[in-house]
């Protein structure tokens, strides 16, 4: 199995309802990697509320960057002081998926 390193970069750490989270998801691997694709998820209170994905059969060796924009939906209750989570996932067939996550704060309107 290839060595895989993941990194998520976000444009900010605090958002209001209705704003967009710009996500840069970097996947670095030491050999070509068979995959179903990559996705990022916006998670609130353990539930996925937004998902964006790109599907393709492989990730080439080296550093690969994927850009996503996740809208923060209106009308979701904030929990834990407005703490939400952005998660980046590499979907690997017949193998445990690789993932990385970062916390964000969604402020009450």
C-alpha cells in the first residue's frame, strides 16, 4: 500500500450561516494510488450536512491538490459553541479510506 499524506487548508476558521468554506485538499502519495475519488464533507454534530466530491480511478504519485467550496447551510442549529468540522477523505476501494479533518466555528446569526 502506498504511503499517503493528507492536508486540509481552509480560507478561515470562523463562518456565518450562508457563507462558503473554501477548501484546499492536498493528497501526497509515493506511488500511483487506485481510488474511487476524493471528497470533502461539512459535519455538524456528527452528521454530514454538505458533501463535494471528485470521482476518478487513480491519484498519480506526488502532490495533488483539489479545490472545493462548501456552503454553510442556513437553519442548522449550532452545537458545542458553534463547532463544526471539515473532513477530507480519499475513497480507496477494498481498503480503509484515508481522512483528515479540521474544526471550524459557525457563528449564530
